[in-house]
């Protein structure tokens, strides 16, 4: 069974040079392929890491043109190794439909979104046509943490605390807001993949359900039609390079092995063997290990 990395990154050089952070290793596909070969990883899904490139390239439309073409070029060069994800001009909603068609025409198989954009989360109506397109064309949507002004950064901005806490909390907030605003009910056929196990969701899943039940009894919260945990177990979550057996076990409090995807978060994390060994050392059946290591994401891509 193939091993597929559901969360990796490549920055086209023209994009990388316009970022503050994503330069070293982020445009080296040969290095990535070498590491994949060393760890017997057959394919890698390339998603956007979120960056400041759009600020230096005249906006998202210009960035999309260059980034999506660059990813498509790499996929064309290595069609059996890379699966491309395309990004959208979120600052120009009138062009989103056009770029979605372009993504499809370029042969990109995933829509790559951030958890928020300038404090606007994915419940915003500008994304509804994205979800309609994803449903119609059976394209999974990968949601990566936003690194520019994530939740809480107005109170605490720190080179260590922001990426450790606020990036992943932004993913958790995104999921919660989408649930509260009915996005998952409105677009039930969209396969959403959330990075980093959905942030803190595995830890607070029980609290979500018990607090929701308590607040419903007092009519303090609207009827979601089902407990929050029922929403979470139908979403997909990638491991994002985690080497923690406890984190993987925590994810199983939220969903099952059919909804967990191994992802390296390359090149931010380059120890493929450590994260893969967590899966092999856990109490999974052979089929469940195969699902997490590649079969789950391939099923989403081959619908």
C-alpha cells in the first residue's frame, strides 16, 4: 500500500523570494524527493503554508497566478510523486470562480485554504462558491493554520508562542466557527482536511459536548441539531509531522482511523521516520495503519 504525505510544502522560487521566512529548503524539490525516497514515501500533497507573499506581490490574484502555475509545473515534472493544491484570490471574490476553473485546468487536485484571512474565517459567504465547487468536483479542501495575525496575536506576539499556540488555535477557532454558522450542515459533501489534528480540538472535544448540552438546557446556545462531537468525527485531520503517541491517541477521542491522515509538514518538519513510527507503534490493525499512511487521502483524491 502506498505511503502518501497529506501535508507537505513547496514554494515556487518566484514566491519564496517574496516572503520573509520561506526561503531555505522551501523551493528544493530534489531534496524533498530524496527524503521521500529514503523513507519510502510514494507521493506528497503540496499545500500552501500561508505566508506574507501576497503583501509583496501586489495581492492574492498575482500570487495565485504564479503559485498555482509553479505547483502545476512541478506536478507535471513529477506526476507520480506530487499532488498539487491550488490557492485562491481571497481578496477579490469576483475572481474566485475563475481561479477555481483554472486550478482544475492545471490538474491540481486539492483546494488549499488558510484557517482565516485578516480575521475572516471560513464561514464567510465568499467561500460558499468554493464549497459548491468542491462538492461538484469532489475536490478535498485542506485547511492550514494562518500565520499572519492568527487568533490572539493582538494580545501576544512572540516568535515561539505564536507558532506553538496561536497558529493551531486559529485552526480550532475556524472549525468551531464553521460549525456554529452551519457550514458543515450546508455543505455536507465537502471533505475538509484540517491540519495539526484540528489544533486543540482533541483536548476540548468532550468539553464541547458537555458545555453544549448544559447551555442548551438553559437555552443559552442555538440548536446545532447534533452535539459538536458528531460534527468533528466526520472531518479529516492530518498529523502535520507530530511524533507524539499521546496526540495520536487524543485524535482517536475525536474521530477514528479512517479520518486521520499522515502528513509530514515538510520542510518545517523533516523527520519522516519519527512521525511514521508513531503510527506503526500504536495499537492499530494493519488496515488502519495503511489507511492513515496513505489510503485515506487517496480515497479522497480518487472520488
